[in-house]
C-alpha cells in the first residue's frame, strides 16, 4: 500500500504522510466504539510508521545512486542501499532495526531481502548471506 501511495504522490513526503494518516483514520473508523481519541491515535501511528522506518525512501535511493556514481565503479547502487538499510539516521529514532517486520502491503523498499513469516507478515533480512 505504501509503495502505491508513494507513486501516487510522486515521492512527495508531505503528501505521503498525509495520505497514510487518512488511511489510518479510515481504518480506525471501522472499529467498534470509535472515539475521537481512537482516530487521533490511528493518524499518529500511521504518520510515524510512514516517516520513521528503515525501509529506503526515495531520497535514500537517490543518495545511493549518487554515491555509487561518485565511487567510480568501486560500489554498486545495491551495495550502498544495503548499507543504508543497516544505518541509523542521526537526529531521529530511525535505526537499522526500525520497521523491518511489516505486512505485504507495507513493503515499499522492494530491493530489500524480504522473508515471508507465514502469517501475512514479512521480515526484512539484513544478512546478505542468508
């Protein structure tokens, strides 16, 4: 789902966050005994799930392409993307272990090594040898 939304908003991070929040509120609204607090929590959770995770975003992929080009062939885009998936982002709560278990609809970093856990959830395996 997030990959579809990202394409729909043409990579605009503000529109992606807003779209995610709308979907979160819609999903929250179908629960029994919905309150304003339920909807606010749904918007908050989807906002942060979209913004602060370690799947690669468009700007990460752009950076990987730039760094690979500057390396003069020493590193490939895929090698740099793999390292970015392991990295933390200074000044945020994003670490190499953030948001690596998601439902299939939550996968938008399709270059990752995703393992089907058999329960509708997928794990991004960061071990290249696995």
